[in-house]
């Protein structure tokens, strides 16, 4: 249990001289549902991009004892580190079932790839139930509503049994009920995994976060429980560019 | 029902090729049809690489040529007899058979070569191209440039490849006289059956997990990467299979046409292959093969009657298909049904995904994010 954690040290990402991530340290333990918040452009997505190999970075990002930086995207996934995207990206021409089946399949032998899928693999079945898309299994993913696509993406990580899940704004654009459901799903998923969720909505964060990291201008501004974060003056100053009064009112 | 229509179409095609065509066509027309069937085999491969895999292979002439020249070398050596020297080498070359020709005296090496030479060349090219993430128009242009280079190389080596004239004047095909009408019918049946077997195999491949994966790579290469696959490998397999099919088509073309020359393998035939596929419907199983045969047939009949008219017609047809029928002829039935049934306004499927009350996004859209990213939120069904 204790080897299962994500440890980021001195992470640094630059785009043509613009420093998007500036010496970030971050440790997330298994079972600690971590929320990552911060104003637009704070570098939240870029942090996930760096961990998952999408953008080059210096410093270190270790999962247990393995260094993730410098590896190829698909190798990082194979080590159990999965992510979703801010704009849901599923294979629209393929059915929900096919999407999940593909996600389940990176370990398949070339020969088994040449065969037709005859039954639904058990892990796909489980993920379908977990994200509540059973009744839509045979529909093309393109017809799903936005929230359902996000669930499908989470399901794709579940079938992979990703040990580290990095979710970029999974509840953005969802209705209130959908958010609640997703929140509970995240709680369940997070119990035995290392999960980072990026989110803006403080109500949602308050309800479901175990701990919170606040980013601003590429740096970690504060870290702690929801209560600690809300009490932090610097956070109140920068977060979402709102006035201290507005924040206190909302928190109050 | 959904499975029945393709099966019926397949059986129709099989019936047309194996029963109808031999019964009603003259020997001359049947021999033309055999030639078109070899193009259809190439087209099936393009359907896989382009229609399913999203790789616009504008250079299949290269692999068609490799398969064809391997076969032609064997037939030349066979005609020359054991230890003999092919006739044209005595004229243009140094009167000796070059070392790299010798292995193809053996029929078994030849059959293996028809498969392996295109496969190996495609593997080397594919690895170089896909691992470097060359795609889109760059891939298309690169594959076409290689074909052009191949044709030029052939022209330059008159002593060993026959140069501009290519290899021709064959007498026998694995011991059967190529000009005998009965044998020509046999070659027709052989070609048609190979085409049908390849189509059946392709149907299986499209239904397999690999087929689903290939579509996923086509629609979201980056996304597939984030599911733990290296898309380069998946594309490579599809590309190599399409190259092998082009090679088989080329090899069968030689005994039927009686000649293979640089003008059969260069840029122009490479584009013609793709046009047939586009017209037939590149994403469907039978579309590419039927399209290839139809276009080749139209070309022959039109240029018989209006010799200089064909290229305009081909260009015009191509533009019409690209503009109005991006799915090719295969799209026509669905278009027809859609026109007949008046579209009902769809029951609003999106449970009000309201954009959240946040400031306008600064960092979007981002080039590094997967290409699949669909328009988020509103009305997913159109
Ligand atoms: N590929 C890139 N090239 C150049 N600049 C980039 C790139 N990706 C991100 N940036 C910049 O880095 C900064 C951090 O962006 P990032 O997307 O990580 O912010 P974010 O915290 O996820 O914001 P949001 O809440 O809007 O999603 C922004 O200023 C953005 O413009
Ligand atoms: Mg972001």
C-alpha cells in the first residue's frame, strides 16, 4: 500500500521560454482523493500532460519506485498511470462497448487481436456497471451526452485497472445530479487508487475532496484539507480572481 | 439484417465474377476483367490502409511493381530455360543473368518473393515513417515520391529490368502457355477466386479487434496512445498488409497483361488505384474492389470510343464523388433511404450540459490534445 503513491519533485515545464510549471513538488498517496484547483491558466492540465508524457518536462515524477518522465506516452499508460481529457475524447464511430474493449486490450497478444470479440470481457462488464452505461453499451459513443462521455472515459481507465488516475475536469458541464453521481463514483474509485481530480467548482470540491492542492501561475500555492485551503488568505486572493469578500461569503 | 446485406452483396459479387461474367463475356472482355480484378486486389489493400487506417497511400504502384517484377523475372527465366539468359539481356545487357535474378528461377522463391519483397519494403518504410509520426498529406506525398523514384530507377536499368519497355513477351506461366485461350480463362478464375478469398479475409479482419483498433487509430491516434498502444505498430500492420495485396495484384497482372513496365507502376497508375477506391467507398468492404473494377471498365469503354476524353471524365467524376459522395458509390443506398424518409427532428438527447460559469478558456484549443476531441457539450446527436 505504501509503495503506491505519486511523487513529483521539482517539476518544470517550459514552452518557448514561457514557464508553465515552475518547480512543483507534489505527493499524492493511495486512497487520498486529491483535488487540484486553481484559476484558468494555472498549469493544472500542463502538470498532467507532463506526468503522462505529452509535454517534455524536467525534474522528477515517480510512481512508487519508477520514474515516469522521459518515457513514451504508451509506456506510462502500461505502468498503470491513466488520464482523461478536459474535452471528452472517445472514439465516436465505435460503440461504448468497443471503446471499453479497446481500452482493455493493450496487453493482448497480436494473435488474439486478429480474432473477433465473442463475449464481453469481465473487466469491461464491471466497468460498464461502475459508470452506469450498461443500457448504452451498443450505441456509438458519438451519440452520448457530454457527461456520459466523461463517464465512458473514466470507465476506460477502470478496465485498464489504472493505479494512478489523473482526471481533467471530469464533471465540467454536468448537471447537478450527474455531478453527485460522479462524485460518489470518484470516492469509490479513489479508495484504493491514487487519484488526482482537476476541478473548479468549490461546492463539488468541498463535498468530495480528501485533500486539495491549489496551483497558481505554475506553482503550488497551498496544500491541505478543504478547510485549511479555504482559510488560506493567499488562496482567497488569487483563486478565480474573486475578491476576498466574495470567497468568504461563499465559504461562510 | 445488418450482417445480411454485406453477405448478400458478397455473394452477388461472387456470382457475377464466377458465373455471370464467364458466361456472357467474350474472351477479350474476360481477359480485361481479369486485369481489372488485379486492380481490385490492390484496391482492397488501399481500402484497409486508407479507408480503415486513414493512411492515404498514393504510392501503391511501388508494391504493385515489386510483386509484378518478381513474377515477370520468374517468367522470363522460365522462358529462357534452365541456366538460360532472358532474351532482352542479350540485346541490352552484358549477356549474363545478374546474380539477384537467379533466385527467381525457383517457383517457390518467386511465390515467397511476391509476398515477402513488398512486405519487407513496406515494413522498412513504415517503421521509418510511422515511428516518426509522419502522417496526413506528408505521408501521401512521400509514398508518391517513392513510387516515382522506383519507376525512374527501373527506366535507368535497361540491361537488368528492361528499362522503359519493361519485361514482356512471356510464353509460359508456371508451365502453362499464356496465350492459350483455355489457360487465359483459368487465369481469370484464379484471379477472381483470389480476389474473393482476400475479400473474405478482409471481412474477418474488419470484424476483428484489430479492425476496431485500426478505426480507433484513424479517428484518434493520440487517444489510442493514451490507452497504452503504440499506434505506429497498428498502422504498420495495416500498411504491410496493403502492400502485400498490391504485390499479389501486381504478380497476377503480369501473366494477364503480358507485360510489366515502369508506366504500369508509376505515379499515374498509383493515383488511378486510389480513385477507384474513393469512388467505390473506401471505408466499406466491397466498395474499393467494385469501384476499382467499375472505374477501370469505364476507362476502357470510354477511351475506346472517345480516346482523349477519359482523363477529363475521370477528373470530373473524382470531383463529383469528393464533393457529393465522400463515402463513394457505397454511400448511395443510405443516401437514398435518408432522402426518402423525411428527417424527424431528433428528440433532444443531451441532458442540458450547460457550460459551467467560468471565464473563457485561455489555453484552448491546444494542438497537443488528441484530435478526437469532439465538440463538447451541446447536441451530440445531429
Ligand atoms: N502546448 C502549449 N504551448 C504553449 N503554451 C501552453 C501549452 N500548453 C499550455 N500552455 C500555457 O501554459 C499555461 C498553463 O495552461 P494549462 O492548460 O495547464 O492551465 P490550466 O490550469 O489547465 O487551465 P484551465 O483551468 O483553463 O484548464 C497557460 O498559460 C497556457 O497558455
Ligand atoms: Mg486545464
